[in-house]
């Protein structure tokens, strides 16, 4: 007797970065420090919510417990009115001793780490230089464990559904790297802006990256990016 092929079920994950905060405009490292959306960030989240509801169904929303991500999720959910669940797996990376510092002054305030990170970004591809550990911060192994925990949750509880996850720039970059099959120890050639939308389709358990850093709903040009600490 011929064995029937297992049915493939599609699942869609919307990765949303929170809207703009004052710390974003000042280029300060936030990490797990709780900051809030500014007025522009609120308007960005409203614009994204309208774009989403015009194009896609959403069955469930997950959000980082940080105020900036939770407020973004709540504004999206005003359009959908589905279950919104806080999930600590979606927290931003803990940047330890780098938090509350200006990105542009890390070379002065954290010179040892800045030197190691600069060496890493310029030699990782050619020489395989490992990513330096964030002083006092979260380890790569812990970030990977959070990612695996969240994806297992999605594919166990919500298989075949459309799920939104409102999180942070650092973690979303790690998620995209993980989905692309790249080690988080390597340089991540991705960037996601505030209120950006990235979309991952799961063909069964296989992730397919469909969209990265879509910000067309806020109608602003892309600015030049520099490598960040994650």
C-alpha cells in the first residue's frame, strides 16, 4: 500500500520592530532598559497597523514586555482585536555594560569592546574571527535558546496561522540570521528600522524569508547603516 505524503501546512510570522523612541533618535543603546515610544513612534505604529490590516489577517499577537514594543503591539491590535500575549522570549538582547551609552561614543566609553568589535566586523568573513562577548551582557547561547523556544511555540500552538511578533532590532536581526542558517557568532549583514515589517513563511517547519525591513508604510528613505553591537 502506497504511503500518503504528509500534508504541508503553511504558517506565517510577521516580525515587527517597535516604533521610534527618544533613545533611538539620540542613538543610545537601550537593550532591556524600558523606554517608551515618542510621538513619531506612535504614528509609525499606527501607519504599520493600517498597512497590516489592509493586506493580511493576523490570528495572534505576541509582544516583548518592554513598553516600547508592547505599545506598538497594542496599537496594531486596535485593528485586529485578537489575543495579545506578552512573551519574554521577544525581549531585546541584554547589552550589559553597553546599555545607556551613546553608540557614537562607545570607542571612548567602552574602548576595549569597541576595539574587539571593530576587529571582528572587518575580519570575521575572511578569518573567521569570533564575535566578542558583550561585557556584562547576554550570551549568544542564551539568545539562541530564546529564539528556539519562541519558534517551537509558534509551530506547536499556531501552526497554519498568521502570527505577529513585536520585538526589537537586535533580536529580530538574530532571528533573521537564525532563519537564514547563519551562526549568530558571525557578522549579521541585516538591518531592521523602527516599525519595520519582516515576514517569514514556514513551509512545514522550514523557514522561508519573504520580506526584510519593509518600511513603505512610513514613506521615508533609507539612511546609511553602520554595524551595531549585534
